[in-house]
């Protein structure tokens, strides 16, 4: 493990200057401080303070995801992670981030200067700046619904989208549906790409024809439905598979506005099983978000002990309620 002397020797500066750079002293330039941090990361340095049990810290970085209130998608994931981490005497800090933040801060140097030993990352898009940096990070990092190949310091945690979508399509096919539409979430998202691919594969597996006019990217909110549901209905869709439960609630509203009886005239199925799904009696695919958070901690803990974890996939579960029925 690199020492302060090693860093000083490589940079050709004093040990005291390195110490000041690592500890955020105000009497050195920002340029020198950043150089010290970058070199410390490159050499694999970690502070003695961060290695002490009473100062061990993990970060949760979150973007594009609601998490503060019970019922928000991210709430139970973070709760499960925190509960597991606290049992093992880790402090956990939740840090909302933006694309601008990622451009202003390098991931590894941010982790080092704030004393974090690892992180759990939720809600990032494929084009986020830190996604590029995760390809080479030396910091133990767990990504929710994102994957980085060939870096033993980065792990993926999620629910098996292929199995989940297939459960939904199998259910609809058994009810007699053939004209099945798919309203997906946002593009530039790994989970959206997986669910579209899973939809196509499952339709073919069940002997159903995929009509590209009945598939669309939207965004993971209820309002997405108004842009696509009218066309789906005009094209004769008898069932609509949705990228998440919020989209599904919008689909239910749009169908009812057009006097469609659910599930007699059209079936609707969601994904996630957030609390609003049970309130709407929505058939959906359950992913256990509390267990996802716990599994994320297990993977991160393993990596802090130099055990490389590639992927951890939770099994989904079909929850049948009142928005799916036999084709009349």
C-alpha cells in the first residue's frame, strides 16, 4: 500500500505538502491539491482514518430517482442497504448528484478526499460522466441496474429483467392476448434496453408477432402514456406491458378516458410493484427493493475485502391483480 512518502517522492514535493493536499488544507493551491489526490488514487493510497472501524464510511450516490419518502422507488433500496451496513458498523451518507456535479468532481478523488471506502450508485444513465470513470476506478463500487465489464472493483446489482418480462408475457399469452404493446421507460438506460430486448425475445418464445409500431420508448413517469397509448389502441392492442408501475398508472388513466373497460377491453401490466400498484389493483412484476439494497451491501462488503463480484440478480415475481384478464 502506498504511503505519503511514496506520493511525495513520485511528485517531487515535500511530505507536508502531500499531507496538506490529502487533508484539504487551505494554504496550498487547488491545482497542487488535485495533483496530490490524483496521484494518491493512482498509487492506491487510503488514509489511516478511513481504515479505522469507527471512521468507516460508505456513500450512496443517487440521480434520477425518488427516494426520500416511503413509497418512492429508491426508499426501500436505500433502507435495506443502510440497515445491513449499520449492522457491520459502517456509516452511510446519501449524496444526490447531477451531471454537472460529475463533471466538476472526479469519482476516485472525491471518494478519497471524503474518506469513503466504497459506494452504491443508483439511477445513473449510460451517458453519465462517472460511468466512463467507473471503467477504471480502483474504488469498490456497486451499480444498480448498470454494468461495467472487466473491472473487478465494480459490481452490478438488479432484478432479472428477462425473467420478469417473460413472466408478464407468459401471463398475457395464457389469457389469449396476441396484440401486446410495450411502453418502455427512457432510452439511454441499460434497464430500458434490457426490458425491450426481453420483450422481443419473450414474444417470439411464446409464438407471438412483435409489431414495432406497438413498442415505444417514453420516460418512467405516468405522463408518458398520453403520447403513445392512443396509437396503441388504434392499432388494436389488447394488452399493454409497461416499463414500470408509474407508466402503467398513466396507461390505466388514458384507457379509461377513452371508455375502455379494464381488463375486459384491455389488459395492463406494470413492473416494480411499488405501493401505488396495490392501490390501483395493478398486475405487475415484483422486485424486492429492500432485498436489493441488502444484496448491494453484501456485494460491496465483499469487494472491500478484495473479493470480485460481477453480477447479482434477484428473482422477480408475478403479482396478479385486477388489470389483466382473458381476451373477450
